[in-house]
C-alpha cells in the first residue's frame, strides 16, 4: 500500500500473532517455500538464462560468456562477475541510477555462493594460462520484488549457469560450430530465513520481510 | 545479401506482414500497471507507477502530472553484452517514448504528481522502441490512468527499394531506411516519427500508409489484451 | 446513438456514444462523440442520457467528505502524513485530532498506525480530519482493494455492507480509498475479508449480492 518501506501496525501484528500460532499469511509452514518456477533458456541472445518465479518474486538471470585477460593474481582461473539491477520496474521503492547498497549486496552475496561452492570449474575455463580465459558475466535483473530476492536470484543464476551453452574452442582459441555446457562442480542452494517474533521462517514474503527482526542467508 | 526476393523477405514474410506479436497485461505484482510484449524475438516488460508524489519538488507542475519514461536494455538482451546503465541511445529513446505517450495521457487530472513508465528490454531484435511504446500504452491503461487513446507503434522501412512493414534485424542493419512511427488511432495523429536513411516523398507516403495499416492491427491486439484481462465469467 | 452495450468492458479510445449525453465518469466528449478514457465497465442510461465508465483499476481520487483508512508514514512537527493510496499523501494536522492544544503529534501517533479519517479539503494538499467518531484504529484486520470497487462493497443504500456485518458480526469501516478495516472474532474477520475478496474479483458481474449472501450463509452454519 505504501511506497515507504513500511508495514502498518495492524498488518504487522497479524503476522506476529499468526507466527505465535505456528501459522503464516499464505498458509505455509515455517519450513516451506513458495511455489518456485524455473524457466531456463528464455533469453536466446544470452549464452544462458533463467527466469525464476518464487511466489510473486521474479528474477531474470542472464549469462554472457566472452573472452578476456585473467586477473593478474589468478592467471589460471576464468573471470566471473556478478551484477544485480534492482530496477524501478520491480518495486515502487527502487530508484534508477547506479547500483546502491542493496543491489551491490545482492550481487556480492549471490556471487560468493557461486564462487566459493565452487559452482563453476574456473581453472578449466582457461584458454591460454596467464593470457586468455573465458569471462563469465552473471547479470541479475529483478523484475518483481515480493520478498526473498536472495534465494530467487540464487536459483535463477545457478540454473542459468547450468543450462549455459558456449562454443567449443579449437587449438588456437577460435570458436567452432560445436557447443558445450559450462563445466560445473557443486550446486549452491541458498536458504534465507527471517526471524518473526521468536520464530524462524524460511523464504519470507514481502510482508514478512517488513515484519522481521533479523534476516539470514545460508548456502 | 538479398533482403527481398519476389516479394518474400529474408525471414519469409511478405512486405506488409508483421512479426508474431503477443501482449499480456498485469504480469507484475508490485507495479500499478504492467504489460509484457513478445514481438518477433523482442521481449519487453513495462511497469507503470503512479500517479504518485514527485521528488524532487522543484520538478512538480501545478497544472498537470509529469510523465517520466525510462527505457533500459538488460546487459544480456543483445549479442555483445551491454554494460548496465543508461547509454545515450537509451536516453534518447526514453525521451521520444515520453513524446509518443504524452499527447494521450490525461495528465491534467493529477497536478503536482508523477507518472513513471519503466520499459525493460530483456531480449532485443530490432524494433524495441516500438514494442516499448506499444506495451507502455497498455501498462498505463492497466494502471487505471485516464488516456484519450492507446498508442500503437511499429516501424516501416525500405529494403532493396521496396517499402516494408516491421523491420527485422538484418533489414534494420542493411536496409536503406528505417522509420519507427507511433500513432493515435482516434485522431489519426502521429506522436512518434523518426527516420534513418533516405526516402523520396512518394516513398514516405507509401511508408506512412503501410505504417497506419500495421498500427491498426497492433491497436486491436492492445485492446484485446486489455479486455482479456478482465473477462471474468458472467454470472447473469 | 450508442455504440456499446450497457455493462460492456471498454478500453481507452473506444467510441461509446454519439449525441447529447452527459458524461459522469471515465469518458470524454470530442465534438459529438464520447470516448472512454479508461479500462472499465460502461453504464449507459438511455432515458436520463448519462454515461458512466467505472474504471476497473486506478489510484483513489479524494473527494471532500470521503471517509478513508490510511497508514501513518511520517510525523512532522504538528502533523501526521498518511498514505491513502492516492497520488498525494493525506495531511492530518494535530488540531484536527484532539482539542488538547499542548498535544504533540508523536505522542498521539506513531509511524505505522492505521487511522480512520475524513477528507476535509482537497485544494492544495489533501487535508484530513480525525476527531471522534474518527481516529486511530486498534487490532482487527486490513484489506486493500481498488478504490473503484468500493461502491460494490457498500452496495445500494449500504445493502452489501450490512449483509457482511450481519453474518460476520464484525465492525467494518470502509475507506473510500480502497482500504477496509474489520474487527470481530477471528473467524468473523477471516470471513469478512474473504467476502470482500470475492466482491473485488467479481465486481463487474451481476447477482453479486445474492451470491455473497449465499456464501456467508453457508459459512456461518
């Protein structure tokens, strides 16, 4: 109802009282996720993509894979970067402009989950050590913000990576006609909780996010 | 490259054929009004917020609402990844989009406020500004913002000397001329007219007539999409 | 001459009628022609010659005298600023809340409070009045629907709202801005909200009052 990040006392009390009784606004159990729908390959222009619908939260992840120089301190690893756009489309609270702390935090948290799992086999994406590696861009586009952007983004990004197809390179590092998937290792699954009163709930919806005392993420 | 042979274009269409267009209304929960358009390979989301309070205050107008349009392309929407954030092209398209929609939005009803139109292109293949304007009209209507009319938009152009409707990517890149046009069917007026390349006076007239036909078809799709959203069962 | 049927769904730019009709809402005259300006249901009275198009969605447009239910968003020196689901916020001056001259606004309200008030002035900003019987609301439940559906929730001469109150045994305050507050026993509150949700979803159909009555009767048994 409001554009400020606000919930009315009446709505907040309702959620707190429900939680005391072991219930949630949408009837879920404390340990249940909203319905998750994943649509990989939805953006043909991208090497990989996935639209994640988690309840009404919608996140579109796009993977673009290019070639470039590795970072000087990791000559034997591919380059991977994650960016998140909390675009004004998705919520009356999001403003346009350069990434602010929320979108930077979201990008870095999703990135860490993927990088440290490790999800991507970074060494095997090296073309010529110290000179040429694959560069993987993970771009998260939030389309509709209804709570728990972290998990929706994680699902979208990981699924997009797992369904990405890149050209096979010949000995000179030139692309051939053949395609191959990205070399994947582990599959990081993030899990976000909110503390409501004395209770811990998984996958908080928008109203639960506004009511929460604390917010956790776990990979 | 032969862009057109015996009246058949590179993607199999005839000169006056539109690409496949699908319009959905009310696809985003948080927005006051929203629409999603698939137009050929283009995929465009539009969200409308407002009318709502405008900050900074000095932008407010005492006689009407301010219409703000923002066109943006996702990094992964094009072949070569695009750096996030507005570039000069996006800024220009945002401005002409506002110009295309402003004549129909009854902004006098909401002085001192702002109506935000956010256009997000998640996949692009020629004609995104027309897809954006087409979707934005529908999203504005979905938000309940009073309008004189909806605004259909499409591009016409010239390839191999022939006037064609709704350019695809190759036609846009290698053709002789490209004209995106937005129309206001109720008055027959034109609210967006841009041109690249060269055309003679007669060619331009032929192009405008073809655009009008294209816009009429798109207009019907816009109306149908809006009606479909609200066709519940009738319990009479 | 009329170009659409009564109760048709119409869209902006659609030609509704030609001739000497009075436009009450949702349409504009252009010479002899009357065009819809919104997505809505067209109501045409051929006898009295009026046309009204009720928008299916849209922000609340405040009118003086309207009761509204709003959320306190901000507290300024001597006033509270409320969100009333409109293009502008509602301003509630402390003098329109209490007779106590020394009262401070942040002792009376806090951010997040729900307030039942009346629109007192719309020239410039939207001014609200919240002396009794209006004021802060405690407990109960809230529901937000489109302000355009509120007349259906109230019904002809309050018929619909009376039915809801009777079967659910709840207090119901209907804000013209689309926010409705109900208070009663838990089951009553749930039932009232469900009934309102049905009205919101089916507002453009007929026979709604009978269907809601039947729905409530069955649930209460």
